[in-house]
């Protein structure tokens, strides 16, 4: 039988020293692994890794799947495979179709689950484990903003996918985050006059709003735009993201005296709320002597596909549509269609364009060093990407381009031909001063994960 | 009391996951041979086996960057998660494993800890010390309030009460208290937050707001070392609680609360303290989540997060010291690594097989990785619950016993 003794002083000291030394050992092995050349994830070897962090589960999963398709296509085109898509139409362009700066493009994917926490965990996995030089993706502004903050903290460029909140390039803008997609303010500016023209200036609107940053800013922007044209706002109600059943929120609408329902919802939420509103017979009602109308300020083909019949005649805005006739759109729609047998959504378009823009900026800068790439993107004026002449404004990293007002088609010719472009609102009409939303970009140089 | 203490230590050791418990096993059958300790002979040192266990655990934790390398998990973010959720599960085990109260709402304290820490970063200082202290205290206060009400019931009613409270907290954080929690977007640290304490000693303006420990930025490996140190402290405290008379009392409550009452103990203060302590552990874990990544989102309070910690504890082994940590590591590993395996990775892995067989192998395995990682976890969970009701810790103990059983004839003399 062993005896239990208290350790002697000497024994204890020796033990402590040995334990301490043992604990310190791992640091000798790991220190080198994280002290990278001169910036975070500087590409070594013949390839460069991009990270695509999209929602693969949750309310925005359809958008995420389409974004991923676009990213894969973009990587193909950058590596010189396939027909090249918008590589051939982009002006000005330094892209050569041999990867980025001669390095073959590889990619890793992640699932944001449309949750800020999960998205950041997934992004950190890409940055710390897979060594991505740039990451992108989106569909929820909350998630985009969370990832954009991470990008700034860690020093890796984040190219936003679909995010429509004003805050992304407004009060939460970051030096390391870039947005090609349009925002709620632009939607309001573009949609307001069309609504006034079609529905009259004497209307009362009832807002149902997804309860997070995007919903809040869209509600505010649409409210401001319509009230400036003489509309009244009856009530604004916040609904939780991913609610599924909206009947409890829709029931009070008809009794509120409102004659327009504005659904600040997106993805499956919009599909559910719009379908339910139509099932409630709202569009057949007469209120205040006027036809009751429903408006969905941010529209997408994927949502129209989900909502089916319900979208007919419903107005909204869109960043891009595959039925546009310019050569960039034609080239992209053609290669996307050949690859996947379906036309791309606006989410796919913005992600594709963002990847090309990043690659082009790296080529222009001649390096992957983030501050130089950022400077190449800031103030970049380009064309041939499906939106006409577009400017990446340096002050807030927001792209300025034409905005489409779209309407659900009454007689769709196919399952993908659900929206018609009602009006193309020119870029000047939706441009605003950079300082109206506040916020600060922050520094170029961050001692990120290389520190 | 001290004699009870030692005996309690010995008895409890047999219930634990460590492989050294068997040394005690033979001893606890003959406790009368121990010299009785007088009141002036309080054991200053914890039993040797405890020290040994803590040291071994420490070595395992601090060498994670090395031994996790082959598993593809040796990157800071995931290792931080191992340590943080290890703390969360170890704390949860004090309530569930030791006291026998199954709380289905522990994620609420995790979230409260995170929010408290981020607010501390915003208002007080970017230093992690005030943030951690504040979050542990605030989580403790909330645990006291929720525990005071919930502990009036036991069994399934207690579980439902805690679940209800946690969902209330989640919904408050998600929408009602948006000014405090920033709702779905999550609460972030901004460059121009006031930070009173930082302003006192210098400037509160920073280029990039990052949590730091007196100048050491808590990102990457530094963040992991900080979490690992906290894990060691948390583990040692849990060990001492388990070995203490208080821990014995908790186990008594678990085995038969009515008997405890008849013997003359008022059990409620004990359960309440256990609840608060485990709530504070969750608060610490929440604070560390905010330390390594200064963002607090409402979704970490959701019921799925509460369920996750229950899974971790049961998978690893409820009532054991190491089990919950093992469970936490396993679940986080699945969540982060398995979920990222795709079709192409599988094809690469099976590339040694001939074409037809490879296709077949990939099609068999692919539903279990990537998005299907929950399926694998579910299968594993079912297997563990059926064949190893004591969790993975029991599995290790069985293996250990097998080895010792084989050697016994040579060494027992």
C-alpha cells in the first residue's frame, strides 16, 4: 500500500519547475506558426485561398446556395476555366485568367447559419485554419456587419455579399469591408416616386419589419421616402427573423385603416409573409375607397420563385436582373446558365462581381497586401458588370450604380421569368452624401492575425 | 468534520473519471486503517491524486496546439472554444452531475456573461480583468434570482422552469431589450466607446477595439492561453468542490433528497448555491467568448445552446470531472470540423480506392459529414447512452480497468 505524504518543500519546488517547463513547451512549437511573413495569411506557394461564408441553413439558405454557385463560377473564370464570363466584359480590367497574381485560386466554404456568432466562428476558422486572404458572402446584414468588424480586427478583406442595410456602409462601415450591393436608402429613393405615381400620393402605409439592422434601416428609408411624397405611416411592427407564421402580425393590418402593406422582409420570411397576406385576401380588399396594395421593397428572383402566384403585380426594387440586356449581364447569365441550368439571382450576381473586383484590385495593386488592395478598390470606377457605370466610393466603400424598380409579372413565360423591370432609376438619383449615416472606416494598417 | 472530509474524498474518488481512482478503490474499503486527523491536522495539501490529476489535465490542455495538429483542430479559434465550452460544461456538471438538477436554461447565463463582458469593454476598460469579474458576478446575480424561483420544484418541473426563464432572457435580448443588446446584429465594441477606466490612465480611443490583458492582445494564441488558464482554475475549483463536504452534500441530494431532509438538512441552500456556482461558471464562459471575440449575440442564449451543454455533459459523462470537458471538445470538434467536410474532401480521402468503390464509399459517408454532422453526433450520442450510460469517461475507465486487470497479478503484491 502506498503512503500518502505531503510533498516536501524541495519536492514541491522541483515539481513546480518541471510542470512549468512542460507547460511552456508548446509555445516554442507554436510561436513560429503564427508569426507570418508581413501580413495576415500572406499567400505562399502557387495558390491563394478565398473563403466563402454563406448561409446554408436557415431563412436565407436559398440565397446562400445561389451565392455559392456564383462563387464557384467566379473561381473557375479567374483560373481561366469555362468561358470567362464577365472577365471578358469588365472595363477596366487587369485580370488575365491565370488566377490572381499568377496564383491559382482555391476556396473553402462555411455556413453562417444566419447567426452572427456562427458566422464569425466560421470566418475565423477560414482565416486561422485555412489561411484565406479574402472572405465573402452574405444574405443578412446583421451577419455581414459582424463579419466586417471581424475583418477589420483581424486584417483580412471582407467582400460583402447580399446585404442591404444602410448600416453596412453607414454607421458600421469598416476599412476592410466592401459592398457592391445597393442599400435601403437607395431602394427608398428609387421606389418612392414609382409608388406615388402608381398608387397615388394619399396613402396610409403599414410596415411589417424584420427585427434587425436591415429591417430597421429599410423601414426608416422607405418611411422617409414615402412620407416625403405625402404618404402617412399608420404603424410599424417588428417581427422576429425566421418567424415562419406571420398571421398574428397580419390580422391587425386591415383594421388599422392602412391601405398599403409594406413588407420589410427577405428570404423565406418574405415568402411566408407575402403568401399569407395574399391568402388573407388582402389584395382583393378596398380600404379608404382604394385598392389595398402590398409592397416588398427588396425583391429577389428566388423569393418570387418561392412565393409563386402571390408576387404578381407586387412592386419592389432589385440590384440587378438577369433579363437586362447589356453585354456583362448577357455573358454572366450565359455562363451561369450553362453551368447550373438556371439563371442567376441578384445575390449570385453581387457575389460573383465582388470576387472579380477583389481579384482585379489585387492585380492592380500587384500584391495581396490588404492596405494596397483596399486602396486599389477605393474610388474604382468600372463598367461592364451588368449595372452600367459603377463607382466604388472611397468614403464609405459603397458601390453607386443604377437601381431597378421591378414588378411581379402577370403572365410569366417560365418559372424563372417572374419579375419585370418596371424602371431603371439612374445612379445620380440614388446617390447621397457619404456623411449622412455617420460611422468611421478605421485604419488601413491593423496588427491583425500576423501580430 | 475533517475526518469526514478525508473519507469523503476517498469515496468520491471512486466515482470519478480519472484513471487513478483505482488506487483509492482498494483503500476506501478499509477506511478504518487511516489515522484519524485531529482538528489541528487539517490537510493543507489536497490529496496527491488531485494534484496529479490537475497537472495531467493541465498538460493535456496546454499541449493542445501539438496533439490536435493531426486532427486539423489546432487553430486558435477552435481551441479557444474547446476551453470555453469546457468551462461551461464543467460548471453545468456541478448542478447536473453532482446535484442531479437538470437545467435546460443554462445558456441564459452564458449570454448574460457575454453581454456583461462586452458592456464592460464598452464602458469600463478593454482590459479583460474587470470584464471577467463583472460577468461572473452578474451571471451569479441572475442565477440567484432564477434559481430561487426554479429550485422550488425539482425534476421535470425544474427543467421546464429553467427553460422558460432562458427563453424569456433570449427573447428579451433578441427584441425587447434591443437598446442594451443590439438585438440580432449583436453587441459590439466600438472605437469611440467611453471606457472610463482606460480614459483615466490614458486614452480611451483605440484604432481597433480588442480585449487585452495589460497590453497583451487577446487574439489568436494569446486568447487561447488565457482561456486555458481560466479552464485550469475552473477545473481545480470544480475538483475541490467535488471533494469537499459541500460536494458530498450535493451528491446526497442527488441520491435522495427526501432522506437528506429527514436526516435534518435543509437542502434548499445547498441546491441554490450549486445553481449559482454553475451559473457563474457559465458567466465566465460567456465572458471568455466575448474576450476572444468582442461580440455578444442573442443566439448564444437560445434553447439549442442550453441543450448543447446537456449533450456535452451526458456524452462525456455526467458526474465525472473530466467527462464534461471531453464532451465539450467532441461536440465543438464535430460542429467545426465535421461540418466543413465536403464532397471533394471525401473524394480525396478515399482516393486510394478504385473509382467505383470510391463513389460508393463517398455516397455512404457523405450524409454523415458536412451539413449532416448532426446525424453523426446523434448516432454517437445514441451509442454512448445505450452502451456507456456513464458517458465516454466510463469508457475510458473501463479501458483503464481492463489494463490494470491484466497487470494485477504481477503488481498487486
